[in-house]
C-alpha cells in the first residue's frame, strides 16, 4: 500500500477562514533542530517582504518538552531572538545537564533522577522571570502530564485559571522528563514531561483550535520534529523481560509518532506539514557535547534545505491568510 504524502498543501484552501498552527516536538538538546528550521522560515518571510514578528502570523503555537520551551520563548518574552535561542541551545547544555561524579553515583541513579532541577530552573527564571503564560503574544498551548490524576495537562494561555501559571512553571512542567528530572510539584499536582502523552503536540493543538474557532473549516499546521530514529529490532530480541525492557520506551516513541501523523494526514479540513527526518546515528536528548551539538545544528540546516520548497509554499499561504497567489 502506498503511504499518503505528509504534505497536503498542494491544493489551495477554498474556505475564507483559515487558522495557522505552529507545533514543535520534544527532544531535549535536539531542540536546536526546529530552531534552525524556524530561522529559515523567518528568512523566507523576510525575502517575501514581511518585516513583522513571525510568530504573530500564527493563530496558535504549541509545544512539548523542549518544544514547549521554544514555544514559550517565542510567545512569552521579547529578549531572545531566534539567533539568540540557537546560541542558547549551543551553549547551555552544561547548566541544564551537568556532569555528575562517576562511581557510586551510577549506583544511585537506580533510585534518583539523573539531573537536579537547579540548572533548568535557573535558565527558565532567567528567560521568563515572573511572566504569566496568559501574557503570551499569541495563543500558546504547552503539553505536560499530570501524574496526580493520570491525565494530560494542557497549559493554555487563553484560559485564565485560578492558578495564574507562570511561563517558567509551565516550562518546568513540560520538560520534567522521567528519570532525567524530578516532576514539578505545583498546586497539589505533580507534572511530568509532556512527551509521556504526546511528544508531537499537534493533535492537541488541532483539537483546541477547533474548540476556539468552531466555524473555521481549514487548519494549516506546521509541525516541526527534532529528528527521529525508527525503532526496529530482530525477532530474537523480542522475548523475556531483560531483552524487552530496553526496547519499550523507543518502541512506544516510534509508534506514537506514527499514530499522530497518521491521524493528522487524513483529517478533513487540515493541511498538515511535517518537517522532520531520520537522525542517524541517533543522539540522546541530554547529549550536549560540542560535536553532537554541531551535528544537530547542521542537521537542522540540511532539514530546512530538504523542505525548502515546502517552507516557501507555506509562507505564501501564511502571508495571504490561507490563499496562495502564484507570482
């Protein structure tokens, strides 16, 4: 069976009302990859004579984990340009993922998280101070997982809850990756990384967008990945607890990625543009060595080049409210 193409921009939308959604995946330090794609998107818009804030062209921006941090950085503060954000990813790995002593620490990892939250807390406070998520420039959706209720936790800038969540609290909640960082304890709840429920938050973003704009019949989603590694293994590796345990997390990650793309590629009234590619060899989310960061930055540049025609076409729709006028 032929797989349906993941680019559905080829036919111009016929509806008058179109809503644009930017969605950014989780992936730790691999967040440098979508940042490089966003830099290219910004460059294309400037080449098409747009001088405003790129984010203001979108009706909603959504993110999970590192994608949630990027979404918040773009919508909740005006100090970091995209170039600044790229530099942050290239240089702050040591603070977020500090090296721990070897020896007995490796044994303690069985009962403790890999990293203390001090570094990520300091970065988030530096970025956002006490800015509320409700102050976001555009509607912003950040995905986390509520360990207390066993349900998804969707932080929405447009819903002014009694808690009045700060951007740095939301950033900490969405990036609390199990085994890497302890969960965030806040208002009687424990929050873990949004990747537990949806590393690609586009499915939640579309659902919320339909609730916000029920009369809209066309949604254009630009979904940015962080490089994936399809998880496959040989039959002899699929038996017994010891053999299975190392496969469970990456297997579910692969299947989750495919499920969300499958649904959105076939959703009526949705133009789903997925910008992602296999990253081989894979790079772990906390790998911040200079060599790995350079590889991921270069991967993001090459990914932008690979999808350059698609990004150019998306920008034409973006600038014309969903209609494409051939020049």
